C-alpha cells in the first residue's frame, strides 16, 4: 500500500480501490466446517482448549460470527468435533502399533510408545481430547469413540489376565504411565532435543513391559 500511495493521490486512490467482497455466511472455500476446525486447532495450539471463543475461531477462519451455527451450536460443540477426531486418530495409530506383534506384552508396549508420539505430534488434539472438560452426556459421540478405542485395546490386556476388571486396571495403569511421560516430555523434563521423543517412546514401552511383568 505504501508504494501505491507514492504513485497516486488520496483522491484517485479511493476511486480505484475495489470494494471488499464478503463471503456469504456459512461459506468458506466450500468447506466451512473444516475451516472452523482448523482455526480452532490453531487457537488451541496457541492458548489451550479454554483460551479462545467461538467468535475468535470465526475471525481466524475469516467468516462472520453467525457462520458456524449451521454446524456448531457453541464452542464446546466445535471442540467435541475435534475431540472425536482425536479419538479417531488415536484409534488409527494404536491399531497400527499393536498390529506389529502377536505378543500381548509387546502390543501394550507398542501402544504406550504410540500414545507418547500421538501426544507429541498432535498436541492440540491431545489437549482437546483430555483437557477440554467436555460433558460426554451432551456429546455421546465422544463416549462412543472412546469405547471403540477401548474395544481395540482391552482384548489385548485380557490375554494377560482373564479377569475383565484386572484387564481394565492393567490398561489404565499403562495408559496413565504413558500419559504422564507425554506430559513430562511436553514440559521439557525429559529433554528438549530431537532424540527426546524416541527416548521417551522407549521409556514408555519399557514401563508398559514392567507393569505387565508385575501382573504376570
């Protein structure tokens, strides 16, 4: 704009400046829902899942504040959609991880390592899934997605202990350990260099094996 101002005066600049065209509400390159989700993910990465409003997500996506209501009733509905995406991403990653072995102890070790990598590579989704405080009674799709994930992992733990309660406890202990290690890595407690993630994955796998061994 500074160069244009040096070539024309303020009168003819006004004359040649084209009017700003607003996109119709509810449209954003043909994919409003995805645009709002991407904007929300960026805001979560910057401020956490509680640090923005739906209006800010609209501004970041370049749409009017009335635009999202075709898809999302409120900010929590937008976050719930992203949390569901987080569960689906975990399901894909964990299913691939446990398919690398037939040994249940090694499968759970691979799950723990994949948990740490998901938390690191998809931090915004990780934060939304576990820290947004979403009410699953209002968003039953989240409970369904979580149950689908559990349905993939619980049968593996059940091969180590035949008691379903004990199998669930085993899985919770391994997941809790991986979760804590993922948070330690995010906070720089386990190092900040490029080797920290692989080292933490291996630590999570070792911890899972140790927990399984205690059950054996």
